[in-house]
């Protein structure tokens, strides 16, 4: 890679992007559209300006941009949130993907493409763009809306579906059919690695970051978080997945930590920089000749994407019990295709099965739908009001009734279904962990021992593997232990009542016992010549010993508790329930928001203790911490307060402290305040008035700094009267002061 050309190309596209985006901000258009226009102007297809020297350089920066963008998305939208919206997100994403695949396949046949091209076209049209929607929501100030979180969940599930889709399309392209074994293996591999990454990351990273808390200023936190992001991305590729998936997983892991807001803050400039390069690279792929030749096909596919995404997205949300407003807003937000369309198209080109004209057509469709995305998001509100006004009353009643039933179904779900779901999840997690231990032992541990002690390799590997598996076997068998101990406790009560054993618990406990036996037998027979009967007997003995080991159970309970604390660390640290002190008092940490009503006040003037019954024991401001601050210490937005109080006191204070100023999403431009010179004519309405009586502050949001009278500058004073010929120096918005001029 030529370093000089790399820097030259980056400098050129950023300078061009700066000029174009400033223009787009001036005309009040979304910045992402400016990036795409800048990319087209920087491409070889626009001959009136210089173009980049090597397009591979831009691809490099763009790939880095995708990684950082998805890492940022993961930090803001954790797996925990995905689980909370899981059913709705999965069903909606499945409806969208299947519906758009069918629509793309049918349109492909209308355009006389062969079957393989139709399948690839359907795959490309079925994936909305995560990066484009993130940017559009950010520019429009909609990221905190309810429908935005639902859209993010759908996009994450779509990205997971895209991995499977690429496997299916590759299998069809190479063997003219779907290989069932390969598909099952890919799904299992994806689930396996996601669970392992998530469990290991949640167990280790929050504890590591907390131990290093005093060293983590903004600089070191940026280095640590980006190092973890890129390291996980590389490891993801090593495991057979994409860079973007690894970056997203690491962001999701860090989202559960108490550092998530700070990480989001320090990574934002990096995300903005490389995200801009990514969108510029998309604009560079626009080919005017292809657009001119196939403009009818481009418009047709764009219409299919827009109408199909609105239809299937809205339908999916309605079927999962969302309100009509959330469903319509979500459907209108998904009206584009993006980066995964390019990835699928590249896959088809590399396999030699995709028509060469489809790639530039899809790029043009992506650019066109990217242009229209912000406008369709803005149209979602009027579309909802129109639908609500014109829908038949019976149809609206059915939608509302279905939403109410779906909202209350979780609360009325029967106990046995909860038990099955909880124990099944436990069985899946610990089974995956045990599989990982067995694989690591066979792939790595055995080779290491065999290289140094070949005579004892089998025996040593077997016992080390069993020892490593022991805590997780205990965790797998814990429901049986609790069931038996529950029966013993019931018999000790002396009331003669027999314990009520849930049939679901008995069945799932038996399944767990069988699975644990199979793992032990598999390890023993894999490294020993023992027969199956003897191996099974030894497995049963080991399981009984493990079940009776109180120390082992306590150790595993401690590990589970640490994992759950780390998973919920962000909320636990925020509300203080993790740091209990005396009786019901505990220490909580809360960040002062921009809307906090006592921000800027001294502690003794805020009366926090007398009003809310809590004590502020620390104020962290950046890397400086004020312990036991005095009454003269002021509170500023961004400070992290250490507060001691009860649950009720802290929960009452928390929303008041972390309150932010309301943001008007329609105000896309910051107010333009400047230093302005204003000469007073003889008939000016300001002549004879003072800064107080002139109404400049109240009516024009302007402040008088000084008055030039002749050759003398006079400081502004409340009683100073303006005279004709005076030149006022004001700070204000030029647009509002035009009428005075």
C-alpha cells in the first residue's frame, strides 16, 4: 500500500466532503446526502474535478468506518435490549427478509434474470442499511424515540440473518442446491461463538475496567475501547465471520458496563470521521452511464424497496403487537438498502454467478433510497395521522385490542412455560460452554501435553478437561440439587404436607442430568479405552460427588452472581443497589444532566440533603475527584455524583439529577450568533432608549456590548441612552436583527 497516495486520497475526499457538507447544512439537508454527493464528485465518473488515485485506499478507510460505526451501535444498543425486544424484532425481521426476498425474486423474473441472479437480487433488496439509518436518526434527533429502538433491534437481527443468507446463497451458487448440513453447521457455529464471546466478555471486561478505573481518562479509555473493538473484529474474522460482527459484539459487551456513556462520548469523533469516509465511498460507486442506461430498472427496484419495506416492516410490527404509530414509523424508517447489499453483490461476483450489470444497478438503488430515507422518516408522522384518520373504526379497534392483548400476554404467561424457558436457556448456555472446553482440550491442550509428556497425554488431558468442566457441570445440575433440597426442607416443616414437584422441573432436571452424563462419557471414552458401561458408571459417580459438594456449588453460585452483576452493572451502579452500606443505605453514582435544576449551584444552596434526605460524598469531574466536598463546591453538568441514601430517596433524586434539556428535533441548525455593528439613524426606534427599555434582549435575543459615539467607546450600562449616530456593538442572531437595520 502506497502511504503517500493513501494520505493524499484521504485528504482530498475529506476536503471535498467538508465543502459539500457545509453546503448541505446551509440548505438544511441531511449531512449523509452531502457525503454521497461528495463521493460522486471525487469519483472518476465526474471529470470536472480531480479524482482519487486509488479506489482501494478508499475501500480501506470505508471498511474501518463500518467497523467503528457498528462498534458504536453496539455500545448504544446492548444484547440485553435486544433480548427485551427480541420476539418483536425477530418476527419483524423475518417477515421483512422473507417478503423482500420473494419480491426481489419476482421482479428479477420480470426482468428476465436467471434463477441464481433472482435469488441474489432478492437477498440484496432484503437488507436495510444499519449505518444509514443510524446517521439519519442522529441528524434528525430521533434516536431516543421508542420506534428507533425497535428499528435498531430489527436491523441487528437482519445483520445476523445476512450471515446465514450468504451461506445459503453460496451453497446454491456452488452446488445448485441448499446443503442442509452446511446450513445447520453455520447456524450452530454462529450461535456458539456469540454465546461464548458474550459470556466471557461480560464475565471479564467489566471487572477489568473497574479495577483500572482510576487510570481511565478520556485518552486511555479511547485507546482501550478501540483496541478491544479492533481486536474482537480480527478475532471474528479468524473464527470465520466478518469484521463488523466482531465490532458489534464488543460494543454490546461494553454497553452493559458503567463506562458505556463515556466510551460513546470518546469514540464519537472517530465514528464521525470514518463514517463520513464510508458514505463518501458509497457515492464514488455511482456510475452515470449505468444510471442513464438502466434508469427504468433502477426506479422500479427503488420503488419495490420503498413500498416493500414500508409494507412488510409495518405488517411485522403490527403482528408482534406494536401500536399503529410505532409500526408505521418503523416501516418508513427501513426504506433503503445498504452495506450488506454490496457485500452480497460482491459475493455473487466472486463466485462468477452474478450478472455484471446488477452490481452498479444495486449501487444506484442504494444511493437513491439513501437520498430518500430522511424524507420518508419525516413523512412517517403525517402518514400515521392520515392512516389513523382514514382507517375504518373497526380496524383501528382490532389493532388496539391486539396491542393490548400482546402487551399483557407476558404477564399472564403460565408458570410452567417460564420454567421451561429459563431452564432451557440455562441448558443451552452451559452446554455451549462445555462444548467449548472439550474442543479447546482436543485442539490445543492435548497437543501441548503430547509435545512434552507423550506417555501421559491422554490421561492428563482427560483429567484436566474433567476438572475444567466440573464447575459448569455443577451449574448444569443445580436445578436437581435445589429440587432435592427443597423436598428435604419441606419434610422438615413437620406439617405433613408433601412438596409439590413441578412436572416441568422434573423433566428438565432429567434432561440436564442426561446431558451432563453424555459430556463425561464423551471425555472419558475420547481419551481412555474404558468400555461404555464402566464409563457411564464413573460418570454417575462423578456427578453424585459434584452434586454433594457444597464448596463447588458455592463457587459456581459466586460465578453466576458475578456474571449477573457485570451484566447489570450499568443499572446497578446507577441506582446503587450493588453497593449497600448500613441497613438500607447504599452508595449510588449519577451523572448530572444539562437539565438538572440545581446545576451550577453551590452544594449548600442546592439543599439536596434537606430536600431529598441524601448525602453527596464525592464529585467526579473528568479525572479529578472531590471527596466529601464542602458546601462551597459547585455542581456542573457532566459531574458524576456519589450519593448515599435509601432506595426510595435515590430513585426520587435520580431523574432530577440526570435530566437533560429537551431537544427540538426540528431544529437541525445551531443558532447563528455573531458580533454585529448597528448604526442608529435619526428615525431609529432605539434613539432615546436605554439597553433596558430598548427591548433588544427580550424581542431580539441581542446583548449590547458597547457603544461607539464619535471616537469614544462607551461600555454598555443600564441607564445609557442611545443617540442618533451611535454605533451599537451587539451580539445576536443577524436574521432577527434584520428588521432593525
